[in-house]
């Protein structure tokens, strides 16, 4: 296994030196799963519009299809990565994502994000319940709420 890893690193380093920074970033984005690089996205976008606007003839959609180009977005994302990371850092990230640990990270990232979102939602609900209960116990929350000490000024209609 160690021999395989060494050979992989060597081949990766040879390959990465022949790539431009742009190509390396594209590979990084693809490997990390951070951004789905796919022409299928173009079709999905158009399909969503077709479902929403069922009265539009197919000829209109056909004329729009060439105008929807995921490459424009991909190039913007590559530019964002390029502004945040040096080429050396991109090489290091590529080495990581090609490693066994990097592959494990990629594989588990969607589940981790779901669990983090669920934990965050649970935490926020608990904080909301705690604050509301504390304020209610201290008499600050009533149902219905007490009148505001500074009611808004009445609206006076404009004269025409």
C-alpha cells in the first residue's frame, strides 16, 4: 500500500507540474466535491424553467439552450479559488484530496454537513425555548403581549 501511495504521489507531482493553475483548480474543485462540474446542470436549469412555464413552445427553449453555459460559472469559481490559494497550496490540496484521508473526507462530507445542520437547528431551537421560557418566567412574555409603551404614530392619509 505504501509503495502504491509513493507511486501515486510521484505520478501526481509529474502530472501537476504540467498543468496550469487554472487546470489544477478545476481538478481540485472536481475532486473535493465542493462544486459539481457538470454539463447536466445546464439541462437541469432549463428543465426547471420548462416545468414552471408550461405554455412556452419548445422552439423558445431550443433557442435559449445554447445561451445557458455552465463554463461561465465554472470559470468564476476557478477565479475565486485562484484568488484565495497559491499554486503551491492548490498542489497541497490536490495531494490531500488524492490521499486515502482526503477520499474519506470527500465521502463523509455530505453526511457531516447534514449532521452539522441538524445539530445547529436543534441548538437554535433549544436556545429559543430557553430564552422564551426564561422571559416568560420573569413575566416579560404574556399572551396576548402587553401594549407597547411607544405605540407607532397613526397613519394619516395624504391629500390628493
